[in-house]
C-alpha cells in the first residue's frame, strides 16, 4: 500500500540466526529484518520497554487468550527452531534458560517521528489484533496526506 513502509521486524539473534530465518521465510525482504545481537544486555528490547515473561504478574497472564497459529508448516518450524532461537553461541546446553528465550516483544506503528500505536506482549504468543494494527497504520498514512 502506498505510504506504508514495512513491516519491519526486529528480533534477538545474530547474523547466522537471521540467515537461517530468512532461508525458511524467503518472502520477507532482507532489508526489513534486523537482529539485536546484544545477548548480554538486550539493549534494543529494554529501550523499547519490553520485559521478560517470567516477570509478568500472574493475574495479567491469566487474561491472555492464546490461540494456536494458523497455516503453520510444523515440520519447517520444528527443524529450524534451534537454529533461530535466541541462545548465545557460548552458552552450553543445560546451563539454564537463556535470557533471550525469556524476552517478550511487541508491535509499534510509527508515523514520522511519532509512535501512534504500541503493544507489549504479555506472554509469548500474545499478539495484537492484526486488523486493528493495519487500520491504525493505514489511518496514520491518511492523516499525513
């Protein structure tokens, strides 16, 4: 759609994990996916205000209605999950849960320099209504015209 740039994706990972992800998701252009490779501080995620799911209030977590994803190639998912998981190269198996696995993400709609919509996931799999996000993005473009 004219006027909408994106979507842009940011995830925890490194160049190798990004390459594995893009190999399985060839419809996503390279220039629209970025990785935060700061496995020590998770600075991009912290700057965005995203937390960890083990820090969530149990009462809020109970409000989340998770649904199974649709149209998922489960074989593709299962054979690539270890290649793209946010686990540092130097962490050995069995040495605890990597912090990257605990990190939550979110969704932003940005218009110019203004954030017009913000969503922080409360649990993994907790996402905003995509139709609502699309409408907000579309409306923000209309107000610029």
